[in-house]
C-alpha cells in the first residue's frame, strides 16, 4: 500500500507540474508539429513509390515521419526530465524524494514512470492533431501503440536518468543536447528508412540500426499500424533494462557517482 | 535505557584525497536539541548527507532511533524528518499539495494525511495558507511549511541544515523557539548552524571543525570546562586551533 501511495503521488506530482508549466506543454507540441507541417511538407514525395512494412501501400513522407516524431516527443521529454532532475537535485526536491523510506530503485523507477506518463500524454495529443491533419492510422493502432509508448518512454527516460546522475550542473545539458539527443535523433529511422541510409552510407545505416532510438521508433511505427515487431520490442526492452540498471547504479549512494561528486 | 534519536560512531568521509570527516562520533538523546556548530566547510553538510543517506558512509555507523541507516535504511529513514538548507518545496504547487506529496511518500493514507496536515499547519499558525501556492509565500513561511512537512510522519529525529539562512530576525526567532518546543515534547533535534546566537544555554553542543568533533556536551558545561565566559569564546577557542 505504501508503495502504491508513493507511486501515485510521484506520478500525480509530475502531471501537476507539467500542467502548471504551460510553456513547456506548448513547446513540447510545437516542436514535432513544426517538423510535420513544414519539414515534412517540403519532402512530401521523397519516399517515391517504395512500399515498406508496416505500410500496405506507398505513403507520403508526413505519414512516414509521424511515428518518428512521436519518438522525438519521448526522446526530448526523457531528456527534459533528466534536466529537471539535475535542477531538482540542485534545488533540493530530488533530496526529498531520495530520503523517502522506500528502496531507492523503487523511487527512481516511479519517477521514471511519472515522466513517461507525461510523454504519453503529449504523444497522444500530437497524434490527435496529426489525425486532423490527415495522418490516420487504423483506430486499433491508437490502442496498440500504448505499450510501445510506455516501453519507449521508459527506455529513453532511463537513459536520461542515467545521464542526470553524473551531470553536475545545469549548463551541461547543452552538451547532452548536442552529443546525445541530436545524434540519436538524426542517426535513426525517425526521419528516413534504413534502405535510404544504406544507399548513401552503409556505415551510417549500421549505426542507425543499432541505435536504440531507431528500435523504439520502429516499435511505435508497427504498433500504430496494428502490428507487433518482436525484434524492436526485444531490443527496446533490453536497452531499457540496461539503462535503468545504470541509472539505479548512478544514484546508488555507495557504488555510483553520487559519492564522488560532493558539494 | 532509552534508545538515542541519533548515534554517530567513528564516521569518516573523504572527497577523493580531501578528508571531510575524520572519526566523527556523538549522540543525540530523545527530547534534546543538539546544535551542530561549525564554521563553513567544517563538514556539517557532508555529515547531513551521510545521515540522510544521500551519500554512503563507508566507515563507521549511523543509527537513527536504533536503526542502522545502511543495513536498515527504510526503517531508519522512516524515523527521520529533514529540513534541507536548500529550499525543497515545489513553488508551483500549493502548500497542501506539497504536504500531501510528502505524506504519500511516507505511506500515509488520504484521511490520515488530511488530519495531520491540518494539525501541523494549525500548530505553526499557517492554516489559512493551506491552499496558497508556495510561490506566494515569504521565505519565513516557506520554511515553516518545510518544518510542517518534516513533522508529518512524526519522526524520532529532526534534522535541520542551517534552516535560518535568508530569514529575517523575527522569523529566525520564531523558528528557534518552535524547534526547542518540539524537543521539549520529546523529539531529538540536530540543528546545524554557524550562527552562535541560535544556541540556547541548555542545548547539547557539538562543535565540528575541519571534519573533527572538537567538543560535545551541554553548552553551559563546555563553557565551564574551557574556562571561558561566552559561547562566542568557546567557538573561537575550538575553531582556531589547527587540525
């Protein structure tokens, strides 16, 4: 009971905070929408007439990048909550969480679930706007994409949490942006299919294939069209567990990076 | 024999090669207000990070209400209330929402949390601010909310890390009086400060300097032992000598 109360309080606090920060709410939506309405419009016919699964027929570029942009929401939000953890730690509210009388792994996992809930809220809002714009996957896809969003969100959030455990100050977040978010996003299948990358650079295609963000995007893409992609699922699940274990290690007072930091 | 609210035994800690705490040991009995006095950089914050388990203490033992904070971390933390030096309230949430969050982290149910929040706020004369956003409160009131929060789960030990930083004189006095009243009611209190005017003559005193405990005992006793006239002189004598 204690565990459940704490979890619901952590999730509730994260949602409340998100709703209070309207600027963040709008920014989180504007970013993928700009990509959808402007960037994708410019590249509309770029995919030509190639048919790639899970699509049944050839598709316009907007349709292709929609799951990638959902992934982008998860990626940016995962990293943003890592930023908020650095901020929280400096400001002290992370301390309040960490001195709660519950195992630390549980507190951190709850925090991760909370930020994933916020990501999912944003992702559905984006999908709703995309629907009005004409990107209309089968209705069942909206339900099936939920577990994919949970897993993808947890994986990217866990990566952010791990990074936050050794980022000393807020300023270092710019580094995370340049060295983690952008390479992860551009070196993935979010914006272009693997066969396109393969044509221009087999090396980049290989890197993109093993990028966990690519696998999360593919998991979302297939789920949104009512299909299950076991490889992407397995890959995302395993990387999620690895990142989570690293994050818990990073926040462990005796083994991780906390002890060396000091103040 | 009553179990001490806090026992610190042979605790050392280093940041790389720099020693922050060196064989620190003292006890805080229940119903006593212990002042951890030391200049900036004495190791007070490091000690607090070890007691709250934000850092791990590789050597020595720390027990809260008899529970080892490494081996029985959850039981130990359940008996600990903390007011950190940095503000830790969520400014965009109301007083009530902040307190509820804490109550849930400590496993209190909705009704019980409701009752205790009302009682703690009433005790601090803050009931009318329950639905106010923390951002709208002054520094002194925010500190009071943090104290109310630290007391919600009825801890055996209350830790305060320089809680009067940034407060005006009346707020400081009110805080000092309130905490002493809590100690009279049976709670063990450890109050870290570098301001000697926050110390009452009957308080337990722990003087920390360069990571080592230089003196422990009741304030008046230490003054007598060192054959000085005031606490200021005690502080001067104990923090001037080299490590």
